[in-house]
């Protein structure tokens, strides 16, 4: 079973969902600390909240897919076609996640001015 877990880690180590959680939290904190209360700040926080929801949903789905992969790898009778089908589904899900997150990034860009953007992201990089 250890080998199955290691192989699954190789496939799933790069999804980025776990790392994104910290980044989204820092983004949220930067928006709150750097932008004045008002409709722009509220809209930016709304986008950050949507990013957090997308990330949470993807993390759950990714965890389930990883468990399925471990079972497939550990099962002697699993064919290459079975593994390829599963990995194709994983890659599709990852691609959809990335597209959703990019869409929200551009939603945030539409919400903020260039100066606001720079304030939020310079504060985030300082953390």
C-alpha cells in the first residue's frame, strides 16, 4: 500500500489546492487591511470568497480522486486503461479548477484599480 500512496503523491502532488488555501487567506487579509471600507472592498472580498469556495470544492474532489487512485494502483487487476481513464478525469478536473481560479483573478482585476491592485499584492508579498 505504501507504493500506491507514493505513486498517488507523484500524480497529485502538483494540484496546488493546499498551497492556494494559504494564498487565498493572505489575499483576503490584504484586501481587508489595504482597502478602505466600501463597495470596492466588499466586491474584492466577494471574489476572494468565491476563490476560497472553488479551492475548497476542488480540494475535496482531489482528495477523493487520490483515494480512488490509490485503490486502483493497489488492485492487481487494474488495467492500464483503467488508470489512464482515471488520470484523464483528474487532469480534466484540474484544468477546470485552474480555469475557474484564473477567471476569478480577472474578476478581481476588473474590481480593483491598478493602484488598489498594487497595494493589495504588495501587502500580500510582505506577509
